[in-house]
């Protein structure tokens, strides 16, 4: 699973932040690592010009699942760390839900598949006098 992080011009994208994001995403999503090819993380300060305000840090996370369209979540919070934690939690629930639906669909299709013994139904013969 590849993890890519980007920041806007108002958030310093230093090495410690990149390490924290990578560690958090890897540890929380490792059970899905067979299904995820890449996670993109975008951090931004929504109202940096105003210098303050509530919930102005935004974290957008997009996961690319094998054979599926990408899924994305957004979380806004007062701090960068809170925004990251919130987005990771939302992304985890979304991936669980998406993969769960896929499993259910596969299971449902398997249940509907005819058994081998049913593939060759017996025909009734009637004799015409």
C-alpha cells in the first residue's frame, strides 16, 4: 500500500508530519492492505487568511481499492492531528462497508448458483399410445 501526502501552502509539510500520517494510515488500514493499492492524503487550512476559527483544518483521504473506483472521505477539525484521526476513522468505516457489501454480493451469487446435480434435470417421458 502506497501512501502519498500533500499539503496546501498554509501547512508545513515537514518530515515529522509525513511520518505521522504514514504511520497512522498504515497501522489503521493494514488489515485491508491486500485490497488497497494507494492512499492519498490532502491536508489544508481552510481559513488561513482569517488566522483562526473552529474546525478550519481539513483532511481529505482517498483510497484506491483494487478493481474498484476510489473512495474518499473528508474531516474538518480544530487541529491537523484531529483532522487526520477523524479522516482515518471515516475511511476505515467506508472501506469496511464497501468490502462487506462486496463479500455479501459474492456470497449471495454463490447461494444462487445451481448445484451440479440440478444442472441436468431429469426429463419425464410420456408414452403416446
